[in-house]
C-alpha cells in the first residue's frame, strides 16, 4: 500500500500538482514508518521524494528535515550491504564501503 501511495505521489509530481503529491508522499512515509520502521530504506526513499516536493514548493526547512531524516536509512542500507558482502565472502567490497563511510564521517 505504501508503495502505491508513493507511485501516486510521483504521478502528481509529474503533473506539477505539488499539494496532492505531498499528501501521497506523507502518507507513504507514515505507512512505511509504521510497518517497516523509520530507518528502513523504503521509508528513506519516500522521505527523499517528500523532500523533493517540499523543495519544489520552496519550503526549504521542511525539505531539509525530510532529506536529513532519510540519511539514517541510507547509512543503515550501507551497513547492511557491508554485512552482505562479508557473508558472500567479498571482503574487498565490504572494505571499500567501510572506507567510504569513514571518509564521509570525517567530512561531517
């Protein structure tokens, strides 16, 4: 259901109907958060989309908040990927992602 809401948000975004798009993305974020958790990748993707709509509406502070909230999901996805690479016996790929994470943390 949350994925369908995101698709409706995309549809309205394509028609420059930002108000309706925002409504659908907000519902999608809420449903993903309730079912998968706030830090889930799907929730993060919906927050990115919502942030994009808010950006187009020139609601910069709200857009920033949504985009920042999506970052936690991205960090978790990268951590999951590192774990997956270790299980798949691909230490070079796991090490590369960890190095990228460390470099990004130093920039903060």
